[in-house]
C-alpha cells in the first residue's frame, strides 16, 4: 500500500497517495476541474460571464433553466453550471467504473449470493415447457435435511420390527376369515334379491301375497339366520345386519307394489317386514371360538411346513 511505505524507501507524494485508491482518483479529478473553472476568468480571455442575456446565434436553440420560483430564464452563454454538471457526471461514472473493477471478490460474493437465492426452494418454479424434468428441479430445490427426512420417513413410520412377520401372518388370517364370513351371508342375500328382481321386472304376476312369500320364505329365512350368525361372530355390526334384513324385505315389498298386490303404506316409517307379514326368525346363537382357537388347528403355514418336511423325508421333490 503506497500510504504505508516500506522502511528505507522514499515517502510517496501527495498526488501518489491521492491516486492510490480507486475512489480518490475521480474525486481529485473533479476538484482539479472545478478549480480550473473557478480560475478560468483570470487566465482565459473572454471567459468573464456577461451581466445580461446574450443573444444566441441563429439556428441555435437556447435551453432554459428553472428557477426556485417556477419561472424560466434563458441560459447565458457564459454560465458554467452546465459544464460543471457534466464534469461531475463524468467523474461519478468514472468513480463507479473504478469501484466496480477494483472489487472482483465482492462481485464473486454477490454471484454466490444470487446463486444461493436461485437455488432456494421458495424461488424455484416448475418448468413451463413440455419435456423438461420437474423431478430434477425438485431435487435441487430440496435441502439435504429435507431429502434425508423424505428418505427416512418409510423407516420412521413403517418400520418392520422383528416380530412383524408374525403380526403380518395374523392379519392375513383374520382378513381371510372376515372375507369368508361376509361372502357367506352375501351369497344367501343374492338368492332373495334375485327373486325380487324377477318379481318386480318379470312377466309373471303372482295371485296373492301368500304366493309371493311361499316362493321366497325359505331363502329369506336362511339369509336372516346367516346374517345373525355373522353378526354374532363379530364380523358384521348389529346395525349393519338389521339394514341387510330390511333391504331384502323392502325389495319384496317393492315387487308386490309393482304387481299391484300391495299398496303403498300410509305411514312410511312402518318396517317393511310388518307390511308383508314376515316374522323374523329368533336368534339364539352365541359366539364361538375362531377356528385357530380350537385345539388341533393348524395354520396354512404350519401345513406347508409339514408338507415340505414330509417331502424332504420321503425324497419326493418336484421336478422342475
């Protein structure tokens, strides 16, 4: 730095110290030019400003400057205010250029800052044209912490513990039992509903309500008993079981009304089984243990393990 000379060397002059930094050089230049303008009247002939307005040459438009009172006056030829303003503007531009060229490190820092802003997730925007990959932009936008959390959420919420294999087999067993029991009562319900569709949309017309009930009573009793059994075993809720029974009775009533055997009841809240004169079978069942709770029961996995053991013991391996 010329402001701090090395011992043994001559001390720099004032001009060298003024020109040492990039921002002091334009300031010195401006000061020198203002001094020249100030002393121009003493050294340059004809540079003394005239007192009155001077006529401008023909064809030259004289600009006007606004005063503090809002009135405009013609600019005098000898007025150096415009020249001084131009000198100051040039000096400021030179200072800005020198300051910009003298700070490459700051420019790099600003570039890094702009890059950080562009890489932030809040500034990212989805691609606006077809064929671009939005997944890559998302990967760039997400921080390392977010990516690590996204990759670890599976093990965080769905971790497979050591005993999960037994739980998984138990869930499959319970699900298979529930599906079996539901299919059991749905098959019996379909028999009644199929008969009701034939009654409502078919060509045959029964003579009376007794003829209708004689053809469907056996299937209806079987369906109601099966629904009660499934409900007692805990597979079906009791309210759901009641709705299933009422659905079959309403289908029979709708078919009888379509054929003109019965008329629409005045009270819509009367149960359908009372309108058609059907007596629900009484249920006296109690809940029985599940098949796997009985002694001697073997799960499918146990049967498969015994089969594999027997096949290896007898040497009856399948030929691939």
